[in-house]
C-alpha cells in the first residue's frame, strides 16, 4: 500500500497558490490554532477559509482517553488472570474484590478515605 496523501483527480488538483503576509502576532495566533488540529499552515488556512472547521480533540478528552485506556488495560489483566486459572482453585476473592473497589473509586474519582 502506498503511503502519503491519495492522488486527486484532475478537477480536484490544487494548482493555484495564494500568498499571505502576517505580522509576528498574527503568525503566532495562526500557529497556536493550527497546532491544535495538527495541520500544516497551508492546509489549516485552506480549511478555515472554506469554512470547514478543523476537528480538534480537547485536551481534557485526550487526558480522559489516556486514563480510560489504563483502566481498560487493568480490567483486561484481571479478566486474563481469571480466565487462565481453574475456578475451583479460587478460595479467596477478597484481594480481587478490593482491587475492583479501588478501580471503581478511581473511575468515579472518589478518594480512598471516602468509602467505608
């Protein structure tokens, strides 16, 4: 499979160049905004000028995704361990129950001292 952008047909090829001059403040604002969408300057200006708002994932959503990924990984590890042992061998699930309580508290953003 070939990498890079897909080839455009003749009608869609971009053959025109538009130049713009910016002062330092304007360039700084442009770069701050375009970096959020991870676009190059020209691509960002084209998208914005054609009123196609670039897709930006808010930082809080990115952070939540990281935390949720960790939680999902922990749950997968627990499920793997449970699936890899013989259920008849399990005599004491108190440790697992405690880890699940802690997981629940973290997921609900509760402090460990809050639960009795």
